[in-house]
DNA sequence: GATGGCCTAATTAGGACTTCCGGTGT
DNA sequence: CACACCGGAAGTCCTAATTAGGCCAT
């Protein structure tokens, strides 16, 4: 059961360069997210139960995760809408309808999101073998080129962050990349686990598996070979390659971050001997926000432009080769909603947001995203009202209704521009 | 009492790892 | 020798879909 306090709704476009959305402005994406389990937010500072000393590298890296945008928050919407479609799936139905009542968010109705071009199985084939049992909807599988993906899966609450998503998160976090994981060839999706043990530890903390190590994590990575998510880079240790990447991936290069620490830093006795100060000294001093954030509760970082905007601005894309991918940086805009996003807001949502004061009464600190979104939607309400007056009743509402009457209810998301990492791209 | 709707707990199926292992390569 | 890497096999965890049963209204 979703609790009001656990919900954040935000716009997928928040994570996407708004310039890219120009072509898709008719396809809104309203996302309802659930805050991950609170206990997972504390994994950074828990002592290692195995008796092994927590390395400072790990602690710092884990701390960076705390400052990282809610893993689910970012990935669930971000990757499902950028990375996944590149794998052959398209969206032909609205993402989510959000209902907000005077009591707050009372429900989110997910609708079928992803329609795989590969799902041509006859209905009979989907029938359960059990007598009298209705066709069971198969649970969405991990995004692989030929597998159906339902957006629902990425919109569910809880701690559902796949390993590949987790790695992408790390690769976009300045406090982790390139220190523990880095791009070696961002244009081909090739990255290296600079500090494999720290990355594995972070993964283990995320999954609440204190015994996680690189061997175990590596097994999971190897399963990705079979599923076409990762490729192994021959001849290079700890180097893997994503088969596809979201177009709006942030590429943090070595120049952006700290001097990388090789694996031995994590294991050669530094586990116990490195003080906080000495370790923190390796954090890029240019990123002053790091120090500031250390004293603040970890909140949305990547998606909340108000928090990490300066860091993002300093994030540079990887050097572009001759055959370049349209690598873009996340917008530094302070606005979650651009003009072209107007259709994002369903008529129902706008209507229910007439109860905006109650939504805004939510604690901004704890529900910054909700708060911000509510504020912006409030302004949209005003804009809508103005539009309705100025266009003689043919304002935003009609635009919205028009969409929904053309077979696709309130909102849509079209597959964004994607960058499958094919040979032609190399 | 029969029927239907609603709700909820239990069951089931399946995906994504996780764990363990033996082996090879560097 | 340590470590990375590989892949099979079995197990765990989690979630969504489904079912069954209880309750209530008609």
C-alpha cells in the first residue's frame, strides 16, 4: 500500500535535456515513484558485519550514493525511458495517471506502457497451462534487446535497481566516477571498474548483501553477457561494455573527478589506515558541493537541479570522436517543466491539483520533488486557465483531451532518442 | 438462501540475482 | 600465488498475478 509520504511524482523530463524533448513534446511522461526503503538510505555508514574493516573508499563511495539521486528515482524513469526503448520497445500508451485528491496522492494507475515489437505470440501461447486459469501476465523481464519490457516494473516501489542501472548511476556520479568506476571509452559504452571491490561493496550495500564481493557481482555481470546488456572487452580486466546507453548519459571523464584509485588502494591495508580526512582529501576539491552535501541529508541529487546544478555544470561530456554520439549534459535549468512539456499534465491531474494547497502543505524538505512539482503544476494551472480564456475555449484542456481521444489517453511517452552502441556508432 | 461485489490473505510463477564451485588464463 | 574471468547449478529474494475465502448488500 502506497503511503502518501512515500510518493514522489516527478517528470521524466527532469532527467532529460529539454532540448531533446522538443520533438516529443506531445508525449508527456508523468511518473509516480516510491521512495526507496528508508533503511537503504543508511547503508553508507553501517559497519561491515563481516568483521572486515570498511574501507574509506567504500565509505566515501557509499556516501556518495547517499547523495546520489534516489536510485530508483533516477533509474526507474530515466533508464526505462531512455535506455530501454533503444532495445526495441516502444511506448504506445500513457505512462501513468496520477490522481491527487485533497488527501494527497491517492493513487497512481499504471497502464500498459511498453509494447514490444517482438511480442507476436498468439494469445493461446500465453495461456497458462493450468486449467481455468486466466492468462497470466508475465512479469517484465530485464531490458534486453528481444525481451518485452513493461514500464510498470520500473515504476514499482521498493528497492528495484538492476545492477546495470546501478553501474550507470555510479558512472554518472562525480564522487564515484572516475574514482571507483570510470569510462574508458564512453562513446562505445566501455567502462572500467577501477576499484572493483568498492563497487561490489556498494552494490552489496544497495542490495543489503553485506557479503557481496566482486566475484559475486561479476557473476551477475557475466549473466548480462547472455542477455545482451553487457559485453566483455577482451584482453582488459575489469572492463565491460554496455551494449546500449541512454542518450542523455552524463559522461564524467577523468578530468572531471579525482585521481582514480586503483584496486589495490582498497585492499592493501588502507582499509584500516585511512582516515576520513585523508580520504576526503582525494575528493575533488573543485566540487565544493561535496562538502556541503556531506552535512545535508541525502536528497535528490541528479534529478533535482536545485541541488546539484553546479556540479552538473562542471560535468563535461567525453571527448567526441569523429563519429560522435549526441552526448548531452543534464539541463541546468531550474525549471522542471518547460513549455513544451505542457501536455505532460493530464487534464485530470490539473483538475485534481486544484487541491494544490494541500499538496503544497507537504514538507518540502522531505518531499522536495512533490513540492516542486506541485508548485510548477500550480503555475501550469494558471497558464492553462489563461490559455483557455485567450484561445476561446481551445486551450490546454482541449489539447489534452484531443490526445486522449485519439486512442491514447492522457499522456504518452515516445521513445526518446537512443543510442544503441552498434558498430556503426564506433 | 442465492447471487454478486468488494476486500484481503495466501498461493503461485518467474525474473534477477546470489552463492558456490571447479576450472582456465594472466 | 593472487586475481580476474568463465559458466554451470542450485538457491534466495522479491514482486505481480491469480486464487480462495470471508464479509456484506441486494
